C-alpha cells in the first residue's frame, strides 16, 4: 500500500515534465519555422522594393516628359495673356489722354498720333520711339527699353477733310489707330518693327513669349472734334460732301 502510494506520488511530475518537454520542443519548431519564413519574406520584400523603385522612377520620368511641354506652354500663355491685359490698359490710358487734351499736337515726344495714308488707317507706318507715348507700368516713373512691363503706344489719325493743315486734326475730329508695343521693342536688338496689316498678328495661344517686333495690342476708335459731341463729329466726317 505504501509502495503504491509512492509510485502514484511520482507519476504527476513525470507527466508534467514530459508535457513541458514536448511543449518546448513544439515551440522551438514553431519559432524556427517563423524565423525561416521571416528571413524568406524579408529577402523577397527587399528584392521587390528595388524593382518597384526602378519602375516608379521610370513611370515618373515618362509622365514628366509628357507633361513638361504642356506646363511650359500654359505658363507662357498665362504670361502673354497678362501682357495683353496690361497693354490694353495702356491703350485706354492713351485714348483718354487724347480725348481730354492732355496730349498736345506739335510737341516733340508727346506721342501725338502721326497721320495715316489717305484712306488707309491700318497702313500707318511703324513708329520711332520719339513718336510713341510712354506708359509706365512698373512704377519707376520712366519707360526703359530694358523693362518688360512698360509700353510705348503709337497713334495714327485719319480724316478725309483736306482742309486740315499742320498735322492737327483736333478741331475736326479723327479716326484713331492705336498700336501698343513693348518698351523693350525699342532696345535695338529686335530689328525692324512690323506693321500688323501685312504681318501675322500676335496670338495669346500661338505666341506665348510674344514677338517684340509686333504690337501686343492694336485697336481703333473715334476722337471727337474739340467742343463737339462724338456723334456729331463722326457724322461730319462720314457724310457725303
């Protein structure tokens, strides 16, 4: 009986130790397999990372090559559109100065309009810098040929009344042609200026950086006779003699 009890007393530790040994062995196997899988996964991931980086670089390079011309064209078009807007403001400033009498005929360098060929307002010759009216857009108070913001405005007048003498049509009124050139068109590096009548005009779409030999803006309007309403001046000029 005592022997049986002694035998039974030793059986639990034997079972526990056996289970513990088996458990540790199983855990070692699992850890070994886990480490092996981690090493394989790490090695496999490292290879894919290099390949993916190369593919990403190639894709980005192709996309940049494809969109770079579009981006450059977009920026150039926006710059030219802004230049056209400023040139239009310069033209309106010039027209207002003529209508209010701020620009006087016979004053050298005042920018008073030159006379256009009879019956051909658009055929007015290109101006010299002394025949233009300076509009300062960069705020330094002067127009410099090195500036890409200042403008030189040319005016040309036309009136079929042959009684006008001395190049002063203010008392009769006249048709006015306005051409706005960039100030750097007169820096001596662009060659001969062009008249748009027989040349391709500038385009916001097709001329992103602009052609300095051509006016940025060209428009025409009516300048009424001194002291007369505008419609009366136009009627006098257009009526049949």
